[in-house]
């Protein structure tokens, strides 16, 4: 296949053996070309700008700069570059933080090489890709939000999306995956104040927890 038609891939993985294995696997696929690699999120930022890959495969648990923040900065600087999180992290906090940062795909590391290749091609073509386990978690969270909305409509209530600027600031950091304590530190507020803001946010959005608030914020473009 012509070099011009190959999907250019950049790897960001701090475990050398895993990174080397990925490179060897992907280099054996005719329509793929690994054009660079990095072992930490900070190095990845500069190298991705130079390599201009089509797709970045990135872990979340990276040194110097974690994958979620690295993904956000890459998407801000190179919106045309597609980012797939390839990670062992499968908690709701990481999933929604990654999607909130602009990740186009989310794969767990136990994914087969065949399915990883499918994910890379799909994301390169402009589609989104979620592993089935991850998709189920997202669908469940979205369903909970929908159920919550229907419940409020049934009793004649509508949610109030008129969040204050401070509430938007807090919600944005929730989507980024931060805990109340981390948000308090970032905004120079007390944890109790953040809890109060979170209670008001959930009341206004008619949701029951932080995950539902994050999903609703992403679905409805509130942040």
C-alpha cells in the first residue's frame, strides 16, 4: 500500500515492553504506519505536533502529564488528530473524563489486535469507538439520566440548566475526572463549598450523582 494511504499512528505508553509490542503488532498491518512514540504525556504533546499523526493511541496512567490532560491539549492544538485511549482503566471517572477531554475512542488493553485495528480504522474515518464494556457503562449512565429526566417530567417539573459561572467551573472539573478535594484545591475553595455547589448542580440538572451530571453536561453541551 502507498505510504500516502497509510493511517499514521503515534503511540503514547510508559511501559516499554507494551509500547514495543504495540509497535511490532501495528507495523505488521499493511495500512498502518507507526510514525512516533512517547513514554509520557508531556513529551507526547511536542512530538505529536511534529509527527502530525492521524491517530494517537494513548494510555491514561502516564508520568509527567496524564493521558486525559494530554489528550485534551492534543485535541485543542490538533483537532483533526484522532485520539484513542488504550488503557486498563475502566472506572466511570476515567471514562467520562477521557470523553470530556475529547477522546474519540476508548479501548481496554485486553482488546484483540483485530478489534484494535478496527477501532483505529473507524476512528480515523471520523467515527467514535467504545469497547463493548465501556459502551455499556456509557449507555447505562445515559439511561439513568434519561430516566431521571422522565421522572421529573412526570411530576410536572423541568430541570433548570441556568448554572452559575462557578457551578459551570465545578462541573467542568467533574467532567475532567477530579474529586471534590481536587476541585477545591484547583478553585481555592473549601471542600464543603464544592459539595454545596455539587448539590445545587445535581438539583438543577435533575440527576442523582456526579456521573449523571457529567454525562448530561456532555450530552447537552452545558460546558
